[in-house]
C-alpha cells in the first residue's frame, strides 16, 4: 500500500471527500426542507433550507479547489478532481461515480484505490529514511 507524503495531504483528502459526499447528500436534504417548509408553512424551516442552499453554493468552488490537489501518491493524478483521464479497466464505481467511491473509501475505510492506476493507498504519512 502506498502512503501519502504529509499530514496536510491527509487533511486535504478528508476535507475534499466530505465536500464531495455533501454534493450527493445535500440536494435531497435541501429539497426535503423546502417541501417541508412549504407544506407546514414554517419560516424556521425555510431559513434552514436557505442556509443549506447557501452552504452548498459555497461548497462547490471550495471542493473544486481542494480536490485538484488530492493526488494519488503513485500516478500523481487528482483522484477527487475532474481530470478526465482514462480510468483503469478494473476500476469500480459507486452509483456511477469513480470519485464518490474514492471519497466514501477515504471517509469510512481510511484508504482508497486510485481509479486511474488501480493501486491501493492508505491515509498514513510515509516514513522517510535518512
């Protein structure tokens, strides 16, 4: 298993993974609160839905910036970014997304398999021998 070069890279992977996860979970939650606030005629839920919408709106450019710097330690391709490169023939998807599979693996397993080179990596700092 490959390891990452430093602790800031691990933090970047985790933050980009959480933001990508919010990209998929946020819109259904937003729709729920909008519909719920319209049905119940509750202004408090409307404020919550506006806050969620604003948060999702601000999370998109932040995710783009952070995800472009989440590189595989072997092939140096941004695994959570949108590079458009060819994927490995054995790379697997989750709900049709390679990046979502990597993000969920980073969040729950603390390791991931690069969809471009198909090599496993663990979220630990590599030890440099001197």
